[in-house]
């Protein structure tokens, strides 16, 4: 997307007892020298547009409908139309507000916004887009509030606003007089100051933004003070759990012992819903015992006859053989398989619901609250305006909370039982019936001659990803502005083509996606298509380097497209001491990735002296994400991406057996523990521009490639199926 060359900002007053401002931002794009009203600049070519651009474009009409208030104590309250799931977004936004208000960070409160249908596509959290899409609107809203405070003080002192300064939430006159924001808030809200032209600070003037900052909620999180959904004290809300089918999407045919279960200690009600049989009880222990005691006759699910081998065969059949350019060129080719993977957030699915005849109130972790609100309203037979959806901060997501299963179930149970409920999924339910990253099969072929890569072809077949959570609607809304080559693609292909791009000059490059429509519980998993697709490509890059007789880092440097990319790669090679001597069975590996206007490189060292028990012992990560709001938060994001990559490349995945995942707990889904994670990790942030890029998903693909390449070099093998160690070394829970 082209950078906007002209912006118009107008701050206006919203009636309130204390200062509350919203910012209307016109983001019309003009070519230099054009008169107002000229035809906007056409969209960028397909290879320059990413998914974040499309989401920003879809949300543009409502991007500025933000509300910031300053109370009589001088505390700023910002209502954030996004979800916080541990990624540190509330901290980054609080920093932006504090920076533009010139007030201390501890005087800023960020509250998650309830579902607001009028925001249209601008209340979706995903695709590494939150900071990118909020950066300008939040700054202008806060700068507008600051301007009103200064204007109120200027009116009070009969001075010009330009004569005043602000320090730490206090307006200062040239003669030393001061007025705190708290003392000015009522006047700032009531005075008619007219339209204010607002100009946020230059990035070079920032004193807080760009500074490593601890999370604003850190103390509450580590002391247990923070309230998650099930910590809420909603009057009358009773514990609820659901007995789920033995296969994906199985349906209830009959409940054979309902009377006996109703007679169990503490049981308050038993009701059948679309996804199973719900039990409401006085305690969660009683609800768990009762739902386990249910004798249910189940109808068939949608994939009862399918297991891993069947699914892999279907995926492989969807990637036909690739063409080659005759006998004069050489080639490197390979096929890869990646298993299903659970999102596995620490906090399982949960919701509290209170549905009455004339209204409903729901509390849950929701990354797409507008879509959830509409779904709940339809399910309980109420107008959307009568359904209040409270967005709760959640303990992890990685894409899982784009779906609102728990909120919908809780609402239906509440209506059927006539009482408020506190619904919780068990860990087994979350693993087996929750959303999962689809399995994929990859066929890659690169041809080369005379020291050049001539073609690079990558066919991806994936079990169909369920995108019915609002993301598809947002991209569809931007469809009229899509570049040639994207406008006629399916939604999944559009998402694939706007996220997966090769950073290398590899001649004619084609990357294609074919979806295999299996009715399974799939969903976007951190990095969506890129983790597997670019991970597989980085393995091929290493194998191409070997064919060329080149060092893997030197080979990448020669074919990367930009100096910015090479700088990131050079940083990890230097800091990671690329090429240093290691014992037998140990090796280094490197990977690179670019996405969401950001780029990163990862170097790891692995101990694979026992190939069945590999362990990453050291890692170096470097990233250029443009303007950095909170370097400490960015470091945490990259560490999370590294851990996800280590887990799913080496051990963590889901086995599908006759229509159901076998894994049912963390002890079976082998996500990396501390003993599996490197003790020596360094993260380097390279400041690369005035506007932020995306970071939440950036770190996974490069690390997948680095870990796989290190394993290959350490063991002398070429891994083609991931995770590389994927035995059923546990006794599955009963279905």
C-alpha cells in the first residue's frame, strides 16, 4: 500500500462529565501536487500488498472511532477495540497514549472494548495487524486530548496555546503557573474550543515509545490479581461443562441416563445442545463428574473414517507433479508433511453467560467480538442491540480465540436452563474438539543452471482452514481495491498470496495453495500458512546452497532482494558466531522470513546426538519491524515464535485416529518444556522505519527453517515430515 501523502485530522468533543475525545481521521490519498478531490493513487502491485494492508483498508472508514477520556484525577482511560491475549498490546497502546498526552505511563488505563457493531471490520484482532492499524489513530486521539487540555489552560490563563508546555500530565505557563490534567478535565470537556488541528509528535521526539518497558499488567498477572473470565463474580452464575462426542462433529442421538445424572450430588440441570450434552452443577468438580457419567448415544461425525495416513494421501493427491524445464537444467525437489497442531493456550475455552427473555450479557475472550455478538443474538433469538459482549483479557490464543465456541455454548445453555452459567472446556476438550492448525503437504522444486536459480515452484495442499470469524468479511470488503491477480482469488488463496512471499531472487517463483475440504475443527494458527510454507522453503534453500557448493548464509546473502534483509541475516550470523566448531551430533541452522512489512532471521544450535531426543541449545534472533513501540514486548513475541517453532518442528503435533485427535493434555501434546528450550537466547531489534510493521507471527517461519536445517546438518538426514519425532508414546484418554 502506498504511504499516505496527505492526512486530515479533526478532533471533536464527545459529551461527557470529564474530558472525552474521539478523532475523525480522513486518510484520503493524493499524488503530490494534486488538488483536493483528485483521483486516489491506484493500489500497489500484488507483490507489494500484504494481508495487513487489506485489513487496514477494510477498517479505514471506522479506524478513528476511538474513545479516550481523562477523569478528574488526571487518569487517562482508553477503550481498546482489540483483544489482549498475552501479546502485550495493552502495554503498547498505553505507551502510545502516554507519549502523546505527555503523561506518566502509570496514569493510563487501557480497557478492552465491548463488541461495537458500528466498528464494522475494525474490532478484529489477528494477522499481526493491531499495532499497525492502531498506530496513527491512537496517537491522534491522544494528541487531540492533549490539545484540548492545553486549550482549556490557555483559555483559563488568557494565553496562547502555543505558549504553553506539558510535562508529566501538567500544563505549564511561561511564568511558572501549572494546571494538572485532572483540574482541567471538566473545563476541557465543557469549553467550546472549536475544531483543533492535531499533529502528533515526530518519532524523533518520542521519549517513551521505543523504550524497553515492562507490561502494565505484569504485577497483576504474576500475583494472581488479574481476573480472567472464570474469575468473574457474576451473581447466580453456576459452573457448566459439556460432554462432547467421540469424533469430530458427532451429534447427540439420545441421552440414556439423564434422570440418574440429574440425581447426582450438586447437579442443577442437564440440557442437550448442538455440540453435546451440558451439565450445570454447584461446583466444577460436580459438573465434571456428572458429564463423565453421562451415557450418550452419538450419531456419526464428519471425518469418522479418516486417520493420519488417509489425510496425508488426500493432501498428496492435491499436489500433482511439477513441470521441469528440460534436461539442461538441474533441480532440487522434495515433498514435506506437517501435522495438525493444537493452539494449546494455557487458558482453555471459557465464558460466562446471563441470557434473559429480553437481553443477554456474555463475558469471554473474543478476538472477533462483533461476529460473536451476531452469532449469539441469532442463537438466543434476540436483536443484536440486546446482546452485550464483554471482551475479557485471555491467557493465550495463537489464533484460537478468533472463534467464540464457548460464548455461543454458554449463551445457549443459559437460555435453555433459565439461569446464568460459567462454562469451561476441559483440557481434553480443548485439545480434541478445539481448533487446530491444518495438516499440510508441500511439493517444492527449484531448477538451476549457470550459477542461477531459474525457477522456484511450491505447491501447498492444506486441509481447509475455517475462516468464519470475520477475517474473510474484512478482506472481501477490501476486494474492490485488490491488485490485479488477487481480485478473483478465493479468500484462502488471497490470504495465502498476501502473506506467503519469497524473499529471494529465485527466477520465476510460483507459490500456490490447494485446499482439501474436510469438515474438521480447523483455524488460523500463529503464522497461518507461512510457518509451514516458508519453513519448507528454507529447508530447500539450504539444499540449494549445498548443490551450489556455497555456505548457507553466504548463499542467502547472494539471493536476498534488499539490503534491509541482508542486514538482519548478517546480524544473526555475526552474533551467533556462524560456522563455529561444534561437537559431533551438534550443528547450527539458519532461516529467514519476511512478512507484514517486517523481516527476521534466526540462527539456532541443536544437540541431536540422540536423533530421537534433539534439543535446541542456543538461539539468536534479529528482526527489523520498522518503528518499534516496545522493544521488550517485541522480544517476547519473537521468543514466543521461536518456542512455537521448536515445538512443532521437533515434537508437538496431533495424531488423528478415526475422526479424533489422540492427544488430550500437555503431557501428550509435546509442546516444548523448559528442558527442551535453549538457555542461551539473544534477540536483536533493528530499528528500521517510521511506521511499525507486524511482529506477532513474524518469528515462527524463520525459526522453523533454522531448527529443521540444524537438525539435518547434525544428523546427516533430510527431514521431510514434521514434527521429526512424532511417536504415540502415551495411552490416549477414553473417547
